């Protein structure tokens, strides 16, 4: 019988022979995959590695310096809420940094939004949801104005947001009054950063997230594998799921232990604010990684002219990232107010902004635009919070804290710049 | 037998203020053929291409596309007709990979989310249709590609959707010999697939190696549109430098 391959199949065979996407079709083993990873590192694609190594180093350092207190149950819980405002602020900044801009006013925008909330609570007697919506709206309006000035008038964002950095502090001062603080006593708002979810709910969410994450990765791997598309080796996918699941479950375990100072009461569970960050992380990761809008943000940061020629409305993308940045700043301000039970005139001032930028950059977001992920804010936020917390436990003098944080920020920026040089050198 | 030109411009005039950059220019490009557009610096090649692409609409003249009179007043109009220009500065996003660049601004979606698998498959089919064997992975970031590979990605972007006319502005100007050769092969393949290709080039050897027709601009006027087989290197050089060469060229 003559070999009678149907025409379509013949074409497919031809195509396979013709294409040579060898790297995509090659069966990866762990060795070749590790080699690929090593080459990527050498080419300046560092990913989350520096942040994870930094985290590990800091935990070891502070545990050895303060063995009784640093990893105590109470301090771990404290650490988790300490990281919340920085992380949320940094997550908004990731969007702004991705298009290659900067928002120096994000910190004080969070302060102003929080004071709007506090004033409405105390003087306006408004319910919590009205005040929260107003605070977030304040942030979004600030972001819209900044974005308009930057993308339509083309004033450098550095200058616009420096002006806002000063101006917004003035408005906060006017709103709250010299040297004053406004107490925040609403039960719901205070609960965000100071109350914990029930133990069972924490476990249920942790298990659901671990399974969901693993399933998402595995299903994607299978789809790509079946269709012969580019995919990571299965061992890597499994390892990645295992690491994330372990991190989730171990932190849930530690946070679920009874950490009450007295045996008469029990105190345990994951703080509600952690859930908030988790939700923001999932939403932002989805928007940046899986939607055309997210893709266009990366494109504008990578090459604005190419994005324009591809029909992308560059001005609209630029305005929108400032809106997201300041909107998330407002959320960060609300969480900070919840944690402190008050809003002061200097809320979000001082080194808040630098901490948040530092968090994003330490996590792996580039200051040059076009590179970064939502998770960078979480990893970097943890690093910054651990430094702040550890130095606090050590009783370090203020001058030294400033110095150390400055050095860490500079280190992260240096690594970013060096990695960028590597990447440009990699293309011939 | 006469074929309808894909692109047929007649009596095109274009001025920038008092400067007349294009004067009564006629130009055609045929499906399945490479039309080389040659001319010295400042002759008006890029201006003509910008008129075709809707970047600078012409002041006067007739614009026909596949025999129909059309109005092309923006790059979008040109795009809708199926006319794509690969500009000399390629404008790719270095931080994105090949697939992401090919689909930039026209991502395939599955509801709200990007359909990455589908985009990767179409990208591969397009690239293998150009018989490109050297990219390794369709997921390589542009930052790791050589100049020639980037040029191929830019060309693939122009032919990804069902386009009819592709215009390449000096695609080999920045490349070495081997890479230029590869690009020219790809350009030839585009024409063999039935596209009307317009190739702007300074390199007379390249022009003779791949083109079917040559259109020569001299100081904003079209001095000759000839079949490549009917002229010599020397005549073309003279057309470029003096606007006349042998029997062909400017009627004085
Ligand atoms: N936007 C413009 N405004 C004014 N003059 C222009 C503009 N674009 C091109 N020209 C002029 O038109 C002439 C032709 O330019 P161009 O089309 O770029 O030539 P070529 O691409 O053949 O080198 C040049 O003299 C140039 O100075
Ligand atoms: Mg030119």
C-alpha cells in the first residue's frame, strides 16, 4: 500500500521540518534547564533571586543577633503588618516604574488620602465605607492630575511629583492642623491591620491558594507541552509550586500559633491586611501578565515610540499608571492609619516613599522602565520591613538606620544598573 | 498580459512649505514582484513612502490600490488596506519577546485574557513561512537578538496579518554581508508569496540581486520605472546621480 499521508498532515510534517525553534521543542532535562537558567542570570535576567537571597541573609543575620526576639511569634506577626503599607505603596509604584516614570509624591499622597478618611470619620461622622471610598478617590484624582501633567504637557514626572510632594504635604497640614493627629477608631478600619482572621479561614485560604497556584502552573505546562510550545521543564514547575506552597503554609502555621503574651487569652491568625495584600497581588499580577493593557504598559516602558507605532495610546497608558500608583498609595495610607490608629500631619512623609521605591527595586523592578512584576513589591517590602524591624530590635541609633537603609537602596539600584548593562551587552 | 498593480500612484505632488519635494511622481508596485526604489539622499524616497503609508498625505495626484481609487490619510487607513511599512529604525520593544513584539497592539485575546498559545503558534507559522531557522526560540527577548534577527522580526510583524503591500526602508543598511544576504532572501520570499514588495536601498548590487523593477527618483521626480532585466548597473547609477542614463531617464 502506498503511503497515503493526507495533505494536511504532509503540510504539518513539512512545517515541522522547516521550523527550527529547537530551543522550544527540545526536551528539557534538569541539567539543560539549570544551564539555561544560569545563562539567563549571566545575561542580567536576575528575576526574584537577589530578593530571595537578601531575605534569607537578613533572616539569618537578625536571628543570630537577636535569637530570642526576632523570630518570636509576636515579632513575626508584627513584621507581617509592618510590611503591609510599604508593600502596597510599592505595588502601585511598580506600575509607574514600569513605564519608566517615577512618582515621588506617592508617600504623601497616601498621607493625604488617609487624612481625608480620618477627617470624614471624625468630623463628618461618615460610615467606614464612605470614608474608604473617598480616600481612594482622593488618591485616584491626585494620580489623574499628575498623569495628565506628565503625559499631555510632557513635564518630567520627577519635577511634577516633586512639586506634588511639597504641595500635598501642605494640604495635609491645612486639613489636620499644625502638629496634630486625628484618631481613627472605626472598628472596621482598625481591624484591617490589627485584627486577625479566624484560624480555620487562614488555613482554608492558604491551602486553596497553594492548590490553585500549583494547578494553574501545571495546567499551563500541560497545554504548552501538548501543543509543542515553549515551556519550562516540569521539574522547575513542580519546584516553583512547592516553594510557593511551602512559604504559604509555613507562614500560615507560624501566624496561627497562639502569640498572646498572657496564657489567659488566645491571640492568633493571619492579619486581615495580609489577605488584602494577597488579593492585590493576584489582581495586579493578572492585569500585568495576562491582559493587553498590562502588555501595553510593558511596551510603553520598553520603547514608547514602538508602542505608539503599534497603535497603542501611550498618553492614556501613562495617565492610567499614575492613577493606579496614587490609588494604591491611598490604600497604603488607609492600612498605615489602621495600624497606628491615627493619622498625623507627617503621614507618608519622611522616608516612606524611598522605602517603597527601594522595595520595588530590591524586588527586581527596574528604574529604567519595562521590567518588573507585582510580586517584586511583596518580596522587596518584606526585605525593607525586616531591615526596619531588625534594626529596631537591635536598638540601632536613628542615624545608623538612615545610613543602612540608604546603602541598601543604593545596592539595589546598582544591581539594577549592572544587570541592565549585562542585558545590553548580551544582544549583538 | 497586463496585471493590475497593487499600488498605482499617478501625478503625486508633495510640498513642505515652499519646498516642492515630490513633483508629478508616478509609481506602481505589482503583486509578486519586488520594486526597488532608488535615489540619492534627499531625492524624496522616504517622503514618497510616507505618502503611500498615510504618514504625510500627498497634496495632489491619484492614489489607486488594486485598481480602486482610495484615500489614505493616516497610517491606519494604509493598515486597513493591507499596506505595511518597515521603517529604518525598527521600533521593537527590547524588553518583550519575539511573539509579544509581533502581536503588539493587536494581541489575540480569549475573553479578557491574552491567548499566548495561539499567538505563539501563529508567530511560528509566520516565521517558518519566511524560512527563518536561526531564532532558536519564539520566546527570546528582543534584547538578545542580533541586528539581522531584529530586522526579521520587524518584517514578520509587517506580514503577520494578511497584508498586500510591504515597504522596507533600507532594511540592510546597518547589517553585515551574511545578514544582508539572509534579509534579501526573506524579502524575495515575500514577493514569491504574492505580496507587492517595495524595497528602498542604496546598494546597487542588492537591487540587481533581488528586484524585478527599479524606480529611480531624482530631485523629487520619477526619472525611470524600468524592468531590472532591461538596464545595466551603470545606467542605474547614472539615473541616481544625474537623472538620466542611456536611452532611459529624464526627458529634457
Ligand atoms: N517634514 C519635512 N519638512 C520639510 N522638508 C522635508 C520634510 N521631510 C523631508 N523634507 C525634505 O524633502 C527632501 C526629500 O527628503 P526624503 O524624502 O527624506 O529623501 P530620501 O529619503 O530620498 O533621502 C529633502 O530635501 C528633505 O529636506
Ligand atoms: Mg530616507
